[in-house]
């Protein structure tokens, strides 16, 4: 079955602390994974795509096929990073995880 | 980047009436659009895939006669909630699929439509 799991509903850290938002997937094919972010009262927007191996706003995510994971990381969290983060698997359509709310406290 | 708009941004309707939500791709043509439903503080649930010029493909458990989808042009898809009931109150989000070089496709999302059925 195709599935995306984000085990943490809420992650609360202090400003400057490292952040890791977990994402695990289940897919028999070659996965195409994304991280989307939804800031308060804004639309969902693409943050990262695994295939580009990019760093956006200090965030990175590495696909680990052995562990079927695509965790999102940032070494030093900022208050403006507070948002809802969704991991998504593309199978022609996007399958979203449950989402993790990141709360960065001052 | 690709821009997707939705209209209206919020709507209140009475139980038993129908309401139409529009999703437009503003600066590109979208052969495929998607409709999602999002409950407060929850993830997006895919309702259906809308393909231009053909019938929509509905996800399991979504009533196709209740949620009518029309994708008559390459820039417009509509979702009509027929005979709305209070339990249909939700946030409806559309997205458009865009072919890219980096990945096969990417999706760009509209701002959503808040539907309240009284």
C-alpha cells in the first residue's frame, strides 16, 4: 500500500535549536518525494523535492531508501519556520502525510 | 511560478442548496487538476482527479453525484457541492499539475475555499 507517515503531530523547539521532522513512506516503486509547507492563513507551497537535493530556507531532506525515510532537517530553527509541514509521495497524484506542526519558540 | 486561484475564497450556503467552486490556472494550462478536502488541523484528503475533457476520477468513498467536477477547459476546473449539508462544511483546495524538468510533475495549490453550510 502507498502510504506516508509523519509520526509527530506537533514539534516544539526553541529558536536556534536543530529541527528534524520525520517522514516515512511505503511504496513499491521508485519514490518521488516532496515536502510542502503551509504557513498560517497561506496556501500550501512546495518546500523541497528530493530529486533536486536542494536546500531551501536552510532546510534539507535526504531520501533514505533503506529506511524508507525522507526526514526534513534544519540545523538552527527560526521563529518564521513555525508552520505546518507535510511530506508527500507522488504516484501521479500526491499522497500526503498527516502533517507536523512546527512551533519555534523565542 | 505557476499560480492557481480559487473562487470564492469563502462561501456560506443553506442546507439543501448547491454551491460551485472554481479553480483556475492563471499563467499556464493544466490538463490535470486535483480537488482536496482539508479538515481543521488535519491533512489534505484527495477527493478526485480532474482531467480536461474527460470524466473525473474519484477516490474511494467520495460520492461522485454529490461532488460534481467539471474540467471543461485547460485553465478551469469546477467543483459543485450538490444538496449541501452541514457535514460538507470544510476547506476545499484545488491544485494543478505542472510538468517540470526536475521532476515528472509538480503540483501547485490554490488558496482554498472555506465552505460553511448552515
